[in-house]
C-alpha cells in the first residue's frame, strides 16, 4: 500500500513539475537607471514566487548613447518589458516599439544631489541656498538621462557660463561613480540612482532632493515591447511590480509608488 501511494505521489509531483516547466518563462527586461536597483531587488522575489526567470539589462531613457533604450530598440534588440521615463515610453509606443495600451506607471522619481562620502553637505534646502551651492562647486556632474536633460536644458543655463563651464555630462556610467572617486565635487541623478551608492559601504552621501523651482518629478513607466515572446508572463511581472506588498521597498529606494502618488494628490 505504501508503495502504491509513493508511486501516486511521484506521478503527482512529476505532473506538477511538468506543468511548472510549461508555465515557466524567461522574461527579458530592460530598465533605465531610476528603477534598475529596485528591479534588481524585486527580481529574485518574483522569480521565487512564480517560477519565472527575469533577465535584466540597463539603459538610459534617452540620449545619444548606444546603450540608451530607444537606440537599442531601434537597432532591433528584443525585450519583453521596457521600463523608462513615461514620456519616452509614449514615444516608443507611437513608433511601434511598445504595445499600445500596455503602459503602466510604476513610480514617481525626484532628482537628488550627492557629494563624495564624508565630504560636507551643502545646504540646498531653499532656492537661494541651492544657487549658492552650484556657484561654489568646483565641478558638477549630471546624467545623460531624464534628470540630466532637465538640468542641462532648464536649470544650468540660467546661471550662465559661471556654472555651465563646470558641468560634465556623464554618458554610459553612474554619476555616483565619478563623485565617489573624487573626480567631481557634486553630482545629480535620480534619488533612486544615488541611494545604491550610499550607506556604510557606499562611496557617496545623498544631500537630498533638489528644491523647487528646479526640481522635476519624473514618472517612470513600464510597457510590453512589441514582439514580446512572453507577453503573459511579462504582465504577471507588471502586476507584481505595482502590488502594495512592494511599496516599502520602492520607498526605501527614494521612489514613490505611482498609485500612491495619485491617491495623495487627490
């Protein structure tokens, strides 16, 4: 009798494994820097929960870099999900690289300022204090993505040559790497792109979000890429990323869940 039940159990387990094998998928994901560290943290949790596997790559939301998400899509690289600034995702949808109606807003992200670990943190609590910090800085770094584009087009030019001459565009690397090495005195990037480089083992300190009127909150969204080989599994991942169980993890990275931001604004 025990052998009979043992055989039955083995058959049932084998059937379950076969079912899981059929259902399990490999999801190709590319994410811009603002959500990349968070995606790295959530990836194993999703994989354990569903049995799916996530292959994660990074790229900027915009810019001339060969590694930017738009340029990689235009070269014919294929993904299941793309995560980038919402405005750029809308362009990808309009150009046929992402599926119409698949956009889901993930988080709201603010621009932050950093200094090398242990260095004095400038006061940036007011517009006047921030102005002084920019003018006093010997060198300033900014990214080739959404935050950097905003600063380069809307903020730095207002200060003239005295500030713009000290700025450096960082392409294909994190601004925090340069600030942490001491190559730049201060740097700017999305707060969520700075936080992975802070802490006891980090190389930089977050000064804080920059103040109004210079701040720009960017919405980062996810969309299913056209030609996705695993659209159903990709949508499962989107559902997981937006679930309330992950809100605390998002906020630890300096991000505000999009649904929470919308609800707070009501």
